[in-house]
C-alpha cells in the first residue's frame, strides 16, 4: 500500500538522479571499451545495458504515473529498445501497489463534491484493481446498480510532460536507443498525446459511449455504460460487467476457447479495418470472457483513431505478404513510414524469412495452435543479421506505434488462451472490404 503519489519536486529529483546514474554507467562502459578486447567490451556493454534497464524500470515502478505507464508499454517499443531494457520493463506489467483509501476518498470528494458514503449506497474501501495512474473500487449506486469507480491518483496529470521528458533524456543518455533523434521525438510525441487523452476521464467516458453504441447490437461484445452523474475529469463510474480473466479459462473446453479467440480476433480486425478506431491497450486485464463466448471490454482511456491512408497501406502490405510480392511489401513499408530510404538498400528477398514467420498463423488451411506458437523465438534468430546490415534501413513508424502494440498484445492473448483456429478467411473479408 502506498500512502501518496510522489510530489512534483520529488519526481524531478528521482528522475534526474536516475538519468545521471544511467549516463555515468554508459560513459564508464564506453571509456573502458577503449582498453578492452572486443569480447570483453561486448560483455561490459551488455552488463551496462542490463543495469541501466533495471535502474530505469525500478525508478518508473516506484514513481507510478506516466513514466510507469510508458514502462508498461514496453511491448510497443520493440524497435526502439534493446532486450535488456524490455526485460526489465516487463516487470512493470504486474499490478501496481494501491494507494491508501484516504487519498482516494479525498480525490472523489474534490472531484464530485462529497465523500464516497454520501454518493454511493455502498463503496468498498479495498480496491478492485490498481494500476499506474489510478485504481478501481467496486460500489453500488443509490438506485441499486453495481458499478466500478475508477479514481485517478492526485497530481498524475500535472507530471506527464516532465516525466516523459526525463525518461527520453535517460534513454538517450543510457546509449540504449539507437534510432535518430527525430524518430524518438515523434514516438514520444505520440505517447504524450495518448497519455493526455487517457488522463482525461471525460474523454474516456466519450470513448465508452462510442464503443457501446458501435457494439449495441452485437451480442458477442459487451461494453459497460457510463454513470454520468458520478463521473468527472478524474473519476469515472461505469456499470459493473463481470467476466472471467484470461488466466481463469483453463477449465473452458477447447471449442469454447476457440470461439473466444475468434471473437477476440474479430473485434481486433473490425476495429482496425471497419471502425478505424482502436481500443489500444491489449493488456489481458482489460478484457473478460463469458461462457457464451462473448468478450467484455474494459478501460477505454487509450483509444487510437486510425488514419484511413495508413490502413490502406496496411492492407496493401498484408496482401503483398500473402502473395509473396516483396516489391509490394517494400512499397507498403515505405507508405507506412517503417522503411527509411536514407539507409542501406534492402534486397527484396530479405523480407521472405520475416514474412514466413509473422504470417505463419495465417498460412495454410489447418487451424493454427497459438498455445504452442514460437513466432517470437524464431524472429529473434533473424535479429543479428538485421542489426548488422539493415538497422538504419528501418525506423519506428509513428502511425503504427499503437496499432503494432495492439496486434502484438492480442497475439499474446491468443497464446494465453490456447486458441486453435485459421483466421485468414475472416481477415480476407476485411482486406476485400
């Protein structure tokens, strides 16, 4: 249990101290490498990166707020961050320790004008869930509705810009990031925009209403309703929609897990290609599943509106991949902003092994067993050649930051689910449409 969030001054001191220690470690490693063999210098470099990753992850986890949220987004930064930092940041995916209830009650009274007992028939003091920027409590309204109340930690929104600025400086100073300054600046600008949206619960309430309206006639997707009279910029009250967490589905039959997997894939494809608005946080805790095969969606703070021209390029790249048209793949990557034409020229046959790995679940006629999938391990084997020859030929595409995060995240969810299916026919419908 944490008493209160760190003050702005304390956050700045902690982040500045983290940056100084990371930069010192990197500089020491660089100086030592001049006097070492190539093998010894490489071992020291890996050790320095690992220590920097652990220090950054530890500091972000203790501070909560925007920097911890970015740490939890480590999966979106696969083309920005080395394995040492990704591994350390992966620890931040676990639930954050909750704030003391007194802090939560004060925030509710400040936002809604009265303490929880005056606003709700019942309000549970123990949190239902806690995260980087706020926590959730179960409650019951005066008219008897079961609800969840999401309360933002005090001061989190005021610290976003300075938190992100310090994190970016630390990543630069650590030597962990090897992309151009503009590419890193663009990615952080996208993160900043989404985080400011996520910290505005009025914006999230609008997102909930948008998705609820879109799925109103779809029995396979459940979206909570907003309780507007108990909501504000930093407090959001929604109807409680129960379901089973993905870790609790082992007792479900394989057929039911397959049906849930198909529903999850359908939701993803539909949002990308039809709605063009993405529920952009694929954390397993943001979904629940029912025995009728339906999917419950939670947490609409991070929603990404997709550029139609980017979706057209995305479609064309997938089609080219299916057809093994590698000139088309190259063209699609250029249009998506992933291919840096200032870097070394990439031979077209370079794309084939990557295509064969990433499109494996969609190739062939037999159902693909996601529970036994090894895509990530197989892709890692190609990384040394990429780093040696073509690192400067590619760049993190800003428009795909959250799209890639969601696709990779749901691949992980299908693995946890142990789904077996061939989703290509469903995808082909969207590509044709």
